[in-house]
């Protein structure tokens, strides 16, 4: 299995519909291609970790590299791995507005810092989705 971590500059503002479109494509394509990962964006940058079998990973990464919805893509780390970091996410997603100011990513963040950050975001979201209240809400049993 291969993984790739990159940073790029967003072309669209936060909350633009393009992010939703990117996420919709990522969710449907990645589950077909057995890819998993996590995408974070702040006001100016995307940070994405993508992992899975090497052929679909390379093909998808080439599409992402050519995508005009971001520019100046810079690979922070890539390589082989035996296990997945984001096995439960076809593509997890978080925005800076949801994160604490002291833990924000910047252009200077190292690969290790970015990975630790994305793992923390994935963990927080999983804990939220698995919380009893959220389960009830999604099952339609939440009492308003
Ligand atoms: C920041 C960013 C992240 C993306 N992440 C993925 C992804 O994880 N998986 C994916 O299939 N496409 C992703 N895309 C979309 C691809 O660039 C591309 O639009 C998509 O694979 C469909 O390509 P096609 O229409 O040529 O098949 C991403 C695009 C951007 C800008």
C-alpha cells in the first residue's frame, strides 16, 4: 500500500460550494478505489492524506494534481505503508473554523505535525459521530 501527504493553495474561499463537490467526488470515487484519507482546509490551504493500493492511488493523485480548484501543490511526504491511518474514512473532512486557534496548521507545518493534526481531527469527528445523542439524532429518535 502507498500513501501521500500534500499541501496546496485553495482557489475558492472557505464554505464555497466547490469544497462540497470535491468531497462528494472523493467519497464516491475513493470507496470504489479502496482509498481512504483525510482532507483539511484553512483560509488558504488544503492538507490531504490519501492512502491505498498503489495503482488507484497514483491515478487519483494525478487527477488531484491537475485539478484547477487548487494550485502550488507541494508533496510533504509519500511512501509505502503496511497499515492505514484513516481506515474508517473514504475521505474525512474538517475546516479551520472547527479547530482550536492554538493548534492550527500553517504553510510551515512539517509532515509529522500535519499527520498528527489530521489524525486528531479524525478522532474528534469519530467520537462525535459515535456519541449517543448524535446516534439518536441520525436514527430519528432524537426528541426535540
Ligand atoms: C483538494 C482536492 C482534493 C481532492 N480529493 C480527491 C480524492 O480524494 N479522490 C478523488 O477521486 N478525487 C479527489 N479530488 C477531485 C479530483 O481532482 C478529480 O476531480 C476527480 O478525481 C474526478 O476526476 P475525473 O472526472 O477526471 O474522473 C480532489 C480535488 C481537490 C481540488
